[in-house]
C-alpha cells in the first residue's frame, strides 16, 4: 500500500473511532508500530490528529487549543516563567498565540505596567488580569483551532504597531530546517511584525526538537533569544549557539 493511501485510510479509521492506539493501527494495517508512529506524525502536522501517549486521537476544532494546554505542561510553565523575567516595566510586547505564552503572562507581576499586542483571544483574556496592562487585540478572522486572529486585517493592524519585544511560538525546530510552523494562517502576521521589533524571543519546549512544520518560519539568525527545555540535544545546542542566544530551562 502506498504511503499516501495508508495515511488516508488511517485517518478514516481514526475518524470513526476518535481515539486509537499505535499497536491497534499496526495490527489493522499490517505495518510496524514505528511506521505507524511516522504516519501519525505526518497526520499531526496536517492538524488532522493529536498524538497522545501510545496512540492518537481525532482533532476537534473546538478543543484543539485546550488539548495543547495539556501537553508537556511542567516544562512549558518553566519556560514561561523564565520568559516573564525578560519583560520589564514599560515594555511594549507582542505575544504570539502559543500555549507557553499563557504561562508567561501567569508569572508576570500583577501590577507591572506593560502594553501587550496579541492575536490570541485566550492571551488577551489572561492579560486582562494585569491591573496596569493595556491590551491591543489585532482584528481579522478567527482561527477556531488556535483561537488566533489572522488574515489581511490582522496583517494590516500589525504593520502599524511597534513593540520592543516579541515572544513567538513555533511548531518545530531543527538544525536542518531551523524554526518551522504548521499554522501558516498566523505565520504571516508574525513575519510581518518581527522585523520592526528590537528583541525577538522564540519559546518552544524540547519536545518540538526535530518536529518539522510545513513552512519555514524563521532562520536562527532572525531570532535574538531561543528559550527551550533542558532535554534538547547537545548537538543542537553546540551548532545553533553561534547564531542566536539559546537558553535551556
């Protein structure tokens, strides 16, 4: 069976059952569990399924954001907490829609005076708890999966705004492809905004190492600081360190 045919059949199978195990798929399709894991990775990149321990489940557009909130939570909290220390009184910051950004906001001092620009509805809501924060939400169409605004109106809005720091999430990172993104709808907004920002920070947990999104988002030398987890490989640290500052937490 050709790979693309198997992918379609696997997706149809998961669509009916909603949640399956790797072993179950291996037995049903007559291939190894490693082959199934590779297939599930491709389906996850297409945002058709969500990988879970031992298998995968169907993506529900109404709960995809909430699903990501449950993945690698402890590391994301650590990364968000450290990133919050980079925010100073009086900063104007751009916050991407990544789930790690929610923890960044959670650890900000309640009385800090900042101005926040964001495409994300959950992050805008989280920022509303900061007593002295001004929150600017970009307009546009709503991506129901990520709960972010995108499209020409969002790009137009962001082209008129200025921030001194930007905190960005990505779908994956690797030495070969650098920073990549599956959510191409929001990527245009980030790419439009970043050239005007003084300090550009990417936050991505170590589980995203060697995961490859469908589009190149940024090169390493486009970014000033990369915050990731301690489980990232030594090879990655050694070979990327001369292109940007890499901080592991």
